C-alpha cells in the first residue's frame, strides 16, 4: 500500500516577536520553514491571526521560501484542508527548531487508523511554562493541558496512573485533513496553540506520540530552550567523513569560529576563498624553507583547515549549501594541499639539492589534486559512496586529518622529504582505488539504462 506523504504544512505563529528572533544566523521562522523544506515539505500556509507585516516582509525577501508560502487570512483554510484529503498535513509551530529528518520520521509509516501523530519530549521533571503538556498511556495521547508559570508539575491522571506519563509537545503534528477541520475554523480568527490542535484531534480519533527527546526537535519558549536548541544544532554539524581529530579538536574550534561568522553578512563561498588565501600564505611559508618557516606554514595551514570546516558549517546553518559551493571548496582545498607539497619540495631542493625531490613533490601535488576532486565527484556529485571495507580502510588514511597530522609530525621531526615520498606513494595507490570506483559507477549507470 502506498504511504501518503505530507507536502503541505500549516505554520502556526503563536509569538510573532519570537518568530523574528535570531537563531544561529537565521530568524526563527525562516529556520523552521527551511528545515521543513529540506524535510520534504513544498507548500506552506502561515496561520497568523494578526497577519504580522514583519513576517510577510521577512519571507518575501527570500526567494527560497517566498514562492511556497501563502497566508491563512487570504485563503479559506477549512476548505483548503478538506480538499487535500487523503494527503496528511503537517502542523508546525513557527517557534520550533528541528532536524529536517524528523519530518520523514513523522511521515513514515503512514497514519493508518490514527487521526494524528505528535512529536513529544520527555520532560522528566523539567516541565517548562507555556508548553503543551500531554498525558500518555503507552504511546497513546489521552489528555493535554497548557502549563502556566508557577503551576506544579502534577497533572490529573487519567486511567491507570501506573501506565501514564507526562510529556511535552515538540512543535510538530502530522494529522489527517479531516482531523484538523475544527482547528482550522478557529485558527483563522484567533491565536491558537498546539494544545488546541491536540484537543480537537482527540475528539476525532486516536493520537500517537513520537518520542524525539534525544533529537533536535523542540519548541522555543524561553532563552533556556533557545540555547539548548542551538547547542544541539551545532552538534549536528559534523560530517560522516570526519576523523577522530576533526571530531574532538577541529570541529570544536571551527564551531566557535562559525558561531561568529554566522551572524556576519558573509557567504560560505567567501569563507572558502578566505580559507584559500590563508592556505596560500601557508604555501609561502613552506616555500621559504627551514624549520621555523615550515612550522609557521603548518600553523597557517591548520588555520585554513579550521576555516574550511567553518564554510560548510555556515552553509548548513544558513541553508546555503550547493554543489557549486562544494566544487569551489574541493578545488580550493586541493589547491592548498597540493601547493604545500610542491612548495615544500622546492624549498628542500633549493636548500639541500636533494635529487629527484622536485619530481617527487610534483607527483604528490598533482596526484593529490586529482584524488581530492575525483573523490568529490564520486561522493558528492554522483552520490555514489562505496561500502567496500578495503576502500573504507584506505579512506580512513586518505583524509584531511591524516594529511595534516602526518605533515605536522614530519615537520616537527624536520623530515619533510620523507613525508613527500610517503604522500607520493600513498596518493598513487589511492588514485587507483578511486579510478576503480569511477569505472564501477559508470558500469552501474550503463546497466541501469
């Protein structure tokens, strides 16, 4: 049976002022819509009883969002929802932050005999004022209420107290169109919250809870929840290709840099070019030769690497990533790394007249450039990652961590010629693996036609 997918979301604005607050470089409402778009939603209806003009202005200036947005005060919301049957509809609180993957989690599997599915967080004694508190029996929602400031965390128990627990809504509800009909009639004329939606849906049918306590999915109701969501958001910025050194050292430094850059009027591509400039400065230091200049080059190269991490982080935080940006990043990275290798070879030959070292440096630089960009093509353009364990082992050595840490180690030991020989040999082996992957990918494409 085909599962209906939610393509429409009702965005419930409950606090226009909070919706405009900055959240890691984007107004909260804009982050909510872009997250939903990435999760698969392609049409939005803003449910804003006051029709706040600031929100309209905000969204009208972003071409990524503007064509997909309508406002409830200009539409017959109940009729529109009725016309969408049987397609489920996502109800999203405008003041919510969530991982786009939560949209897919909510939508799969389908609703079946349920009226709705609601994302919840286990409050564990930390009930926050202003949020909708739900009472569960297992994963069935049986009651809801709004906790007001200074209210105790003890809620009336329904049914068997031993089987019930209290949770709070996390900002998302997936519902059948018919289950939202009463809510839609009221939402067009007055401010409503998720509790109003849950109450109306419970009068129609069964509501199931989806626990997202350990995920990034939460309503922003205070500075505490704002900071908590930012911490979780920054925690999602790592990539699967990151090595241990990147995870435990580089990413921690780059997130500090990104937290500053994200609030500045600077694009990820401009950060990439800044990283390239600093990397070229590192090349200049290596070209000077000698232990002191080589160490300064290693330091500058690491600064370039930190900015290289930040450009992707800022792109993901501001939803500004693109394959063009990825290509620019790949070209700049490979230029810096290849430049460091060749400049080091030139300096060694000038200072020690070591035979063949220029040829070794040139081979290492050229093959490094080819490998870096061929890897980008295979994994980010063709999106064809390989699962061969041998390849995985090789790639664990052929990454940014290994390149920099080995360079730093050989520089500290004043043994850069050995490093150039090792890189030249290793990159040639890696090139053959990537060529094999490329041929396998091309062969697979031919067979599927």
